[in-house]
C-alpha cells in the first residue's frame, strides 16, 4: 500500500471513529455515559454494537413502514452486518423512507450506516461473530413481535421472557462474548456468566417496558403479559392512560418483582467479573443502579400515565455513579447497596425459583 493510500485510509478510519463517538452522544444518553468506562478496545466494539442495535430499533420503530418493509430492511441489515450487502445500498433505500417521527439523530445514523459498518468489519473474528449473531437474533425476533404487537399485550409471562431475550437478553450474551474475548480471566467464568447475562439484559429491558408502558400503548403495542393481570382481575384490553385501577397496580407490582429477580442475577453477573476490571464493572453497575432506581420510582407511583413521571433525576444518576465508583471493588459493599436500593420493592415471585429464561438462536 502506498503512503498516500495509507494516509487516506487512516484519515477515513479517524473520521469513522469520530462519527461513532459523536452519534453515540445523540442517540443514547445512558450508553454515552456507560460505554466510555470501558477500556479503549472494548469501548470501540461495544459502542459500535450499540449503534448496530439502534439501527435495527430504528427500522422497527418507524411508524410509516409496513410490516413487510420492516421485515425486508431487517433482513437486509443482517446481510449488511455479515458483509453480504454493501451498507451504502441499505442506507440509500431506507433513509428516504424515514419520517419526521424518527429522531434526527437516528435518521443521521441510518444515513451513515457505511461509516458504522467500516468499523464493524475491522474487528477481529470473535468480535464480528458476536455482533453478527446478536443482530440476526434481534432482527428476527423484532420482526416476529412486530407482526403480533397489539394493545392487548402478550399472552403469558414466558412470552415476555422470549420477547426480552430477543431484544435484550441476546445483547447480554453478546457483551459477555466480547468481555471474554478481552480477558482470559473473564473467559474462565464464561459458563457461569452466560446464563446470568440473559437475566442482565432482561432486567434492564423489563424496567424499560414498565416505564414506557403508556408510550408503547399510544403506539398500539403492549408487552405486558395478560395472564399476570388476569390473575389479579384486570383485563389489559381495557388499559387506558389516566385511568388507574388497583388491580392493574397489583399486576405491575408482580412484574416489578420479576424485574427485581433478574436484576439480582445481574448483580451476581457483575460480581463474577474480576475486581481489577473496574471499567467493565462500572459499565454494569451504573446500568444496574439506574434500573433499580427506576423500579423504585415506578413502584412509588403506580398511577403514573407517562414515562417522564417515573424518570430518575440527574442527581440520582450522579449518586449512582459516585456510589458505584466507591464500591466497585468491594463485593460486600455492592451487595449491601443493592439490598438497600431494593428495600421496599415487591418481593421476587415464588415461581421464579424455577428459571424461565429462553436461550439459543431464534
């Protein structure tokens, strides 16, 4: 390669890396906060993985796309990540179809799919395999659930587990593969970490589902399980914002207990990570702490009618960061802090002594 070509390539790589850094700030306040805690190599691949997942989300969330179009673009993007279709072709076809309902930052991300994918395809084989598997399972799962989405909710709790696996549990598995690839010591814990990683993803996803229940309802979707609410005497088809029913609150409390169970397993996951891996531990702890605080807000205001009403404050985020940083190497202290934050939350339902986690490819 000539010096000129090498210089051009280096400039392109630098431009792509700058774009990835800048767009991450625009599409996710939370991950823009947690990802920089990772070491440089992990930071690059995890940031890239998040952007890939966000492109899948953008396709599924675009209200003006028909289901057939969403399936088409999801399949196309899986092929793009696998290196089978040029990213520019995917972006050129999808970008003009995105409406004003899609955030400006997300439209810009789609327009620059080629920049994101150039970074993806420069990772090592293990990293690329982990990203490709995650995007394939996520895209296939989202396409399936988009077809069955309705305001009547999912049928049963295992259906919620499967939904959470496809949109978040598989991300936990991907992150674990990346963590193991980055550290021999972490890889020795792989068999213990992998099942717990699914719970980590599900705990965070369930927290978001409970927080965003009204926003999802307005979009014509509900990811709550009908059987849980029916058991308490509430029909999810009658769910209306601003019309709180005590029986609905009882069902929500049960699901908060389910989310608590998965977050407890997320703490187990974090404590299996070597104490010296402070960056990875902080990445996990900050997300875990913010999820627990959100559950506390929801539990304290079960009659909320918009996610903004149970959104945690910046002050709470700063407190989570400070406490996590102080205790990051102290397992007993982290267990105590988790117990303190969990105090007052509904208990874990007894039926969760039997694991419900779905695993494997879609």
